[in-house]
C-alpha cells in the first residue's frame, strides 16, 4: 500500500506541476497568437521532440553503454522479487486472479493451439497495424498537398499560347519558320509590355497576376548538313560569327557587347554541373529527339524597345534559316495570387517539307511552400507522416538487426526500397528548395537581361511526384503480404505460385501476336494515321481497338491499305487476341484456381480464421466494450419471474427458432431439389466431440471457482460479524439489550386507548 500511495502522490505532483506551468504560460503569454507565430511554435516543438527522439536519445544510451562497459556497477542485474510487508495474498485473491483466465480458457479449444499459425497471425497483426497506418497516412498526405488549380492553370496556358486572341497571334497559326519572329513580337514582347498610360505598370494582357521572371530565352538546334532518311541527326556545336560566318574570331570588345555575339555561340559555354545532372535529357519531338544542352541561345530584354532591337538584329543577320532544325522558346511565369509557377517551353519543329509543327509544353508547379502558407491540417498530416516513417524505419532496422537473415526475404527488400524512396523524396525536396532559393536570390538583384532557368526545379518536382507515385504502388503491394490472412488473397497467391509458368507463356504468346499485328498496321496505315505512326503507339492502339476502346480512333484509319484487307486484319485481331488468347488465359487461370482451392481447403480445414484469433487474443479489449462500458452492457431484467423461469423461457425460444430455421431450410431444399450436404467424416466428428468436452470442462472449472469464491466470501463475512458482535459485548458503553432496542424502534406518540365497550 505504501508503494501504491507513493506512486499516486508522484502522479498527482506531476499533474500539478504541468497544470501550474500551463497556467503561468496562459497568464503571461496567452493562447491567442497570430497564425504564423502559432505555426512556428508548433513546428519548433515538433523539431525539438524529433531531435530528442532521433539524436539525443541514441547519444544518451551510447554514453550509458560506454559507462556501464567501462565502470560496471556492483548492483546485481536481476534481483529476486521480494514482496513488501504490507502485501498479503490469500486464497481469495488467488481465485479472483484465476477467474479471468478460466473465462478466457472457455474460448480456447483444440483448434486454437496451433502455435505456428498463432505466431503467423501475430506477425500479420503487427504488419497490418504498421503498414496499414503508413499507407493511410501516405495517401492522406498526398491528398492534402494536392492542388487542383495546377491542371486548370496548365490548360489555360496552353490555350493562351496556342490560339489567336484579337491582336495577339497564336502558335498554331504559325505555318512557316519566317513567321516565328512575328509570334515572338506579338505574344512574348507586346503582350508582356502593355504600358498603362495612367499607372505606368507593365502587365500581361491575358492575366495581370502572372509576371515573367527574368527574360525569355530563344534556343535553336542546327544541323551540320542536310538530313536524308530516318537517321540520327548531327547537330552543330561550332562557334560562328554573325550571319553564321566562319572562321570564328574573338574580338576585343566582345565582353562589353556580348549580346551581339551571344546568339552564335553554343550553349555549352553557359551550362554548369547542376544543368549537366538535371537538364541532361532529350525532348521527344514528332520527327527526332532534341537534346536540352545543345544549340545556340539568345535572350530578349525586359522592355519592348530593346526586345524589338534584338529581334530586328536576329532577323537582319538570318538567325533562323533553312538549316534550323528546331526552336525552343523558354520562359517562366509566376502567379502571385495563386503562388504558382508556370514553366513554359514552346517548341517549333522545322520539317523537311517546308512547314513547321508547333507544341506548347507548360508545367504548373508550386516551388515556394512556406510554413505560413500551409494550413494547420497540412502541418499536422506532415508531422504524423514523419513520425510514422520513423516508426516504419525503426521496425525494419530492429528486424534486420536481430535477425540479419531476414534481409534476404523479398518483403524485407521491398521495405528497404520504401525507406530509400522516402529518404530520396525528402532529399530531392531539399535540393529543389535550395535551387529555388538561389534563383530567387539572383532574381532579387538580377540584371534586366538575365535568364533564370526554373526548368531544373520543375524537373525535380516532376521527379518527386513520380517517386511518390512509385512509393504508393510499393506500399500497396506490401499490403498484399499483410492481407494473407484472408482466404481470397491466399487463394490468389497460391494460384499465381502454381500457374506462373503457364501464365508467363500465355502472356508471351499474346505479346508476340500484338507485336505482329502492330507492325502490320504500321506498315499499312502508318503513313496516313498518327495512331499507327510508330510501333509502340501502334501496338497500344491495336490492343485498345481490339478490346472496343475506339473513342479517339476512327475505324477508317485501319482501312488505308484497302477495305477488305482492313476488315480481314481487324477480324483476325479481334478473334485471335480478344477471343482465342484471352479465353486461353482465363481457362488456364480457372483450372489452377480449382487446384489451388482444393489445396487451400485441405490446409485450412481445421484452422481458425483471423477474426477468431483476434477474438481470443484481444479478449480483454472486447470485454472492456461489452462488459465495462454502460451503454454496451445489457442489464438483467427479471420481469417478475424467477431466474429459473427466465432461463427456461430463453431455452424454449431458442428451440423454437432452431426448429423454424430447420423447417425453412428443408422447404428450400425440397423446392430447389438440391442434394443434402455431404456427411461429416470421422475426423471432423471426433474433433467436434473433443471441443464439446473441453468446453464443458472449462465451464465446470469456472463454476467451481466461482462457488469457492462465494464460499470464502461468506465465511469472511460471518467471521467479520462475529468479531463485531464480540467487540460490542465487551464494550461497556454499548447497550446490547434487545428490549431497549425494540423500544427505540417503536413510534413515539400518544398512548393507545385501552377502554373497550
């Protein structure tokens, strides 16, 4: 009792100190703060707690371990338990502690003693709680931080730069390379330099909140020689004088007037290590693939007058001519109201046929995500996600640390990939924030003629989004291992394990057939339809069209080689792919399903289900809700009957319901002429008989224990009464006369009238 009272006193003292600290903070600082200040305080608290859990605690335990290893203590590690003097245990306490165990033992029969299965179910419970929690938090974080405005901004930018708008020219109406300077003047110079005579403010005529960061860049790729056929192009990387003259000479005033010679210098002189890592990719065009870090560049100015001088100079010295393969127009817009970057790339491909093919590519991204701009819900979800990731990593490290052999397991390797992806996503986000911070610093004191390349952080943002998508896919696949407690998932796993060879061969046959039909459609219809222009596109179109997905494709596009030939190819494709091979695949899988189901039924004949395991393993949790909580507990209602009468009524009602169910079942069987269920085998009957015997013995032990508890309680009560009576008799101040006690109990009033007639 002394130990319990000291613990209670310590707990009350701790609560009192916490309440005093909260009260002092409330009195002097208050609880009403600005939103930004409150968010900073919450984040600071979380950072301190994470620092303590991740860094401070391991350092503390390392120091304790070094101290214990260097100067070991003389106190024995395991001292035997010695009960305190005031702790008294008797037979009644032992029986009360034994009674809950007997109550649980009623639920445990022979089927619940498969310890291998129980260990497997325990592992599934731990994995289900860990991975299910991680999957839900990851999905919630993606949904919370998703912005629907990005899609609308992208579509709006594509429309504004593609279509005509009164006085401003659209890119789809540029039919020749000579018209490109007119488009630049109309949509990239005049549209962004509309001086208001009243206010003198420059704005974009299509959207006032959008501002251009830096200046626009023009980049072209030039062929070394004329290109014939479908070979890989060779792009020029030589240094030229104006008007593309050779040999190149470096003049002494080139550094001062660098803008005059910049358009004829290759881009290699301006790229750095970060560009070589992040921007080393190819643009996939309609004719060729164009590298990002090649070509000749020039930039426009911030005002209309200087930009027109640059365009006139480029037009005069033939910056665009017949040898130009492709032109890229790169610039970045920032929407102040929506806090959104629009990284735009307008591409114009010069075809050998004299016309051009335009393309508008716009990436709408959020590159500035400050703490003040996040909602409280987003901050809370982010903090929970970090904590769950730490728990996930801790569980993996603990498993591998104690049993290194488990690293060879496929599922543990997937856990390692998930952890690496999380670290990689966090690292990419930090790198992106660093690059954006550097670009904004350059923008703060930038020259009017400087181009700010926001394509690198936009590409990092796209890569981060792709990795998050892979992370969700891997987490979903990891849940497959957790859901093996379900018989359906177990059946699927066993079926794939049995039928993977036949499944792989059938898929290979389907792919060979699709490739054959795709190549045939490319040869026949590739010159007349964009859906059959390339082999991969043709295979995808062939599969979709054969399965009935013909929304974007016109049936006439498969008939360019002839009406009857197109009908024949389509009929063969539909019969071979969708009917023959698909039915073969389905039939094969169905046969293996039957085999796997027979194997599963043989293995799980006497096994308990996962929910039965939970009912016994966490019986205390269910008992708390069913017995302890008042709104779940069903009180006993006597209804003016004895206990025996109520029990008999329940038994009669149960017997009537069983008879009615049996009668309805017989009527259904006779009506549908179904066969009766097969009789149970001898093993099942013996197992059910043993279960009944175990249940009866468990009930008997529990009833005997309850009767013994009741007997001991009655004996203790009688002994207590006897001791009290003896003490009262020995006390001289207590009147034990029964007559006096009866007189006290009589009601006081006037005397009754004893006169009778």
